[in-house]
């Protein structure tokens, strides 16, 4: 398949998502969520297509994408680990756990391990303050984290 066919297919898929959401009230967020669900991230060409469809500037669309932490500009790893960075989790030992996992994985926030296994994301409250520190792996919450629980999470990712 040549590059023009790939670009054309991507544009067609993006346009279909945008068209399907245009009738919704406040369509930008539903459009972005649908695109991320379809592609796993927001491809760069989507910004201009959305801007044109909503009569906005590309910069306005980019601003919304970068404001919300759940939107990505590149594909995530096979697994996504979100560590809570809120005050309750930090006060219960979240900071040393965050440093430990970054060191073990060799990645910083918003980065993916070289093997593509895991993307590490900060999140600012999972609502488990009474069970801090907390994390979410692929949508499943883990509370009262310690080094043993962290090792279990990493073992799960490496399976």
C-alpha cells in the first residue's frame, strides 16, 4: 500500500468520525474521544479537519487536545499505567513509588517504554484518597500501593 492510500484512508476515517458527531451539542470533545478510540491517539491531520468542520483555528483544537491529559498525540503502549499525583497519594508515599517506577521502567511521565509495553501517565485524583496511594492499569484501579503491589503490576505488564 502506498503512502497516498494510507493518508487517504486515515482522512476518510477521520472525516467519518467528525461528520457523525457534528450534530451533537458541543461536538469537539465527542469527536476527539471517538478519534482517540478509533486510532489510539489524535493524529496530527485530525486537528485541521476538526478545525475546518467546527469553524475554529487549528490552534484552538490543539489547545483543547493538550489541555486534557487523556488525549495523546502518539500511540500509547500496550498497557497504560496512570499513577495518582494528588496530594493524598503523595502524602501516603506516592512520590517515592513514582520515582521507583520511573527508574524501573526507565521512562518519564507521558513516555512509553522502548519495547512498547507500557505508557506511564500522571493522573490527578482517582477518587481513592482514603486508600492512597493509588494507580490505574488499563482502567483497573489499584489501591494502597506499596513496592510489592508495584512489583505485581509490573509483572502483569510484562506477561
